[in-house]
């Protein structure tokens, strides 16, 4: 179970994710976290950055396409 801490920052009430919680949930700054109450229990969902996934896939394709060049340069 991950326990989160509520803090007051100015006029805002914020939820603080410690580093262990961020790592366990794969959270990064700017991620959207949605919380709702269901049957008296708070339920949270995290929307992962799909644009990031598309960029990562494109980067992997670039690396595969130019692997021979990288290997040749590494021998020098």
C-alpha cells in the first residue's frame, strides 16, 4: 500500500508523492492523477503520457535503423 501525505501550500491543498511512491507508480512531473470517491473509498488513476511513448518508439526505430553506423563509429 502506498500512503500519501496532504499538505497546505498557500491556498492549495496538495498531495505529496514521496520518491518511493513515484517510482512504484512510474510517476513523473506533469503526469495527470485523477481521484474519485467510490463507495466511500478514494480511487486514483494515472494517465500516462502517450506522447512520450510515441517519441520513445520513434527513437528506438532511429537507433535500429542506424545501428551499423553506430557500431562502425564505436570501433574507431
